[in-house]
C-alpha cells in the first residue's frame, strides 16, 4: 500500500475521526500566534500556508481543509463503510 494520500482514500483524522479525502493539494493555514502575526505585521496574504487535503468526516459530513500529517491512511477495512455510516455516494 502506498503512503501517498489521494482523493477517495479513507483516513483517520487526529487519531479518532474516520474521513474521506475529497481533494488533494489545497491551501491550509499554518499555525501562528496572534502575537507573532501582529509582531511581524503580517496581513492575510502574508500568513504562512502549506499544501494539505480536503476531508469529509464520515459521521457528521463536515468538510475541513487539514494538514496531511494530521491524518493516517487506513487499510481496506473501512473501504465500504459509507453504507453503514450513511455517507452520500456522490461525496466519495
């Protein structure tokens, strides 16, 4: 199994939420304190960003842009879980 994350993969986000990857290569804001942003006089366009992924949580259908290192790719065990979790097939 390859470790590359791609749309359609099933992942675990933050070690507890099962999610589907909807999109690759999205901009995700990097963490920076308000104090640092003010001290460096950063504006919205200058804030640090990374490339991440867009995920949809299986249980709630919430959609988030997250850093790739916050998810763990799962095996095939969750591949057909959309039926028992009531996830719309068009979202996969």
